[in-house]
């Protein structure tokens, strides 16, 4: 780890007053704390992280140091290789910080084929942890089972369901399915009779229905699995039931039947409970639903198709909850395979936990439509994000905690009147549309990081990084979490005032005077000015460009990107200087 990165991380720990998901600080003056095993397991099983020994959290992350850093490094390496299974290979080093020695370990995330990492002395079930917020949480037996299943291709959807036969299939759905198979995959299915075709498609396993076949084409799968269904609840308040009126819910639906019917019933319930809003389109206004139907359909299908269908989860349904300010869709079983929160929405990213179910649903249409339930092309999340962008809504937030996956759709127009007026009050010229969207997300209280910014604007990572860096340079955003784990907050002087506060004009910080003062009558490089002012490099670069355009300074070289370029004052003076 670079020393500058460590300085950023510690500054953020002190600013926020606690550890966070990617960083854990421990005192450890003389020896390794026992809790280090839990943190090592948690980082390896989640998204990796940084473990810092020699900081005292109880004293505001004071650098108390490590007395014998070489010994602690050796003990930590031994703990990783001897006490954890599989052995971990973190990058370990000692840094001198505020006259104290800190031992820093960077723990990489394990690949899915090696999880879970656990403490050998307590065993896999009792010694496996994950990182949740700023702490380590022990995995439940179900979560351990999910991690083990994710080491390979799960086959739960291919298992035969005892007591089922072809008589339990929905005749209309099955006929349509077979017709599409014979038409679209004639070489494999055209010459097979019904039973042989159903066996080849893995709807039948010998003479019993597979779980996938029952769920996709069964007449009433809940006869065998009562809780494999979808529930929809519309709550009256942001926190759920209304205690004042005693109203528990506005609407409550249990969607049953095969997956095509469940999807159809869920969409009907959502339409019935959604409001319509007026949005500006060109020279006029258009009436649109609170949430675009494409996004809702893809989210519901994803929840039903990619949920966990192993034994322990068969008593848990997909849950759709509508609140006045958001819509939440939750399913058992987190993300599978190579799909991660940070690459959701990236074109071509796809892993199928239920490969057979997905294959069957490729040829199973929605009721009253020729459109298949899913396309098996990794296009569901991108379509969802595109629909939200087209509707000028904030992108959904995704949360994966191994046993559950949750998609949350905020209920507000991203660039509503309030956000537009607030951005205008900043008096910042030259902002791109995507930068305005990022600011609007923070205006509405959303989380902003590189991934969320890309999802909201359909940008690649490079462009997103450049635009976010420009917002930092303008003094609008403040990065937190260090370079690798960066997220962004609004600068203190532009945080939106409460709705009932009196309106006031905002004045952005003007750094020209400080840059000129640091420059004086001498020549200086950009790095010299960064050191003299304490401003970030991007901020200094931005104001140097402003001063160059105004003719107040000049550069010694044409290549302004060169670190060797020096700047000096011109005879021209500001109005304040006379």
C-alpha cells in the first residue's frame, strides 16, 4: 500500500469516527488480538479490506503504534497460513505514521471456488465470518451452505420433485413451450415426441417433474412448495404500517402459480398501486408511472429466476414491498458466480444459479404475449438501469448479503424542480448532464460512488472517474474511503438547506487569491502549489487554468500536463490588487 493511501484511509477513519466495511483498525501494541482471525475471515469472504494494527479506535484512532512490528508481521503471516482455511496471502508491511509504527495488511477477497475462509480451530460452521458495515458477523449455517454451493454449478433446480407427473403440468403453457422448442430448436426437438422432448429439456427427470419444470410450467407448484411464491405489500408510511390509523397495509397480494403467472400477477398488483406523475418531455408534459414497467418486470423476473431454490430456502418467498418513498424487491440467495454488486449492469456480466430453470423460461412466454420470460443474455440489469435513466429516475440500489439480494427503487424524479433549483444555485458553469445527475443523487440522499455514477449515466469507468474528479476539483464533492474504496459526499458549504429554511444565494469558494498568494513573485510547479496551499492537485489545476485564461499568470512551457511546467505572475493585477 502506498503511504499516501494509508494517510487518506486514516483521515477518513478519524473524520467518520469509526471503522467501515473495507477498513478495520486494532490497537495491538504488543500482540495480535484474537479478533484478528474473525476480521481476516470476514474480509476474505466479502470484498477484501485493509487491517491496520497500531491505531486506537477508543482514542479517536490515535497512532499508539506497534512495539515490535517485525514480530507482529511474522505472527500475522503465520495466523493467515496456519489458523485459517484456506490459507490467506495478504500483503503485509510496516508504515511510519505520526512517530509510530503501524503494521498494515491488505487482505484480498477469495474467489468463489475457495469460500468460505474460516478459523480452523472452530470449524467452518462456527468460524466463518463476513463483513457487515464496520463489524464482523458470523455466517449462519445457511450462508455457509450457499458459499459451498457457489463453488460449482448448483443443481437444485434439476432435482426431481417426488409425487409429480406430467399431469401436474399446465397444458397450455406446456404446449406453447414445446411448440417454441420445435420451432426454434428444430435440430434437437423437432423429431421427438412429447415425453422425450420434456426429458431432453429437463422438465422431466425419468417420470417425475424437475423443480425447474414444475416452477416454470406446473399448474400449481404451491401444492408441493407452499412458500415458493411472491408476496406484494403496499405500506401506508415510509416505515411500514401506520400506528396512528391502525392501517397495516394499503394492498396485500399473494401471487401463486407457475413463474409466468406470478410475474403477471405481480405486475398487475404494481400497476394497481402505482401513481402517475407528470414529467416534462420536449415542449410539453407526459403522464408516466412512478416506476417504468420495464424496470419492474426485469426486477421481478430476476428475483424469481436467480433466487436460491435449495432446501433451506424453499420456505421463503420473493417479497415486493411498496412504500411512499421507495419500492423494495427482495429474494433469498445472494449473487452467484462472477456477478458482483460492482459489476451489475456491465454488459455481458451474467452467471446463472438456476441454469436449467433459466433455459426453460427462455421458451416460456409471459401470459398474453409472445415475449419470453427471460432471454438468458445477461441483459436484465442493463435493461432495468436504462429504463430508469429514460424515466429520469435515480438508479436502483443493489445490496447483496449472501443469504439475500435486494433491489431498492427510489421514488423520485432525479432532476425534479428542487434538484434543478439547487444545482442552479451553485452557479457552476460547464457541468455535464451526468455531473448534474450525480449531484442530484446526493441532493436526494442517495449513495454516490463510481459504480452508482456509471449506472445513472451509462458511462464507462474511465469517464466516470474523470467527471467525479472534476467535481472534487470544483470543491463540490469530498471523496471518502481512500482511493480504492472511494465514495463521495457533498462539500459542507453546498449541503441543501432544509425545505423550510429561507432561500439564500450560494457563493462557491474562489481559490484564485490563495493560489496567487502561494505563487508570490517566484516561479512554482503545480506540485509546489499543492504543497503550499494544501489543496488537492485537481483543485490547483482547475484554478491555474482559470488564472491562465484571465492572463494573471503564465506558464513556462506549452505542455501544461508536464509536472515540470512552472507558473509565474504576469504584470496584470486583479482589481483588489489595483
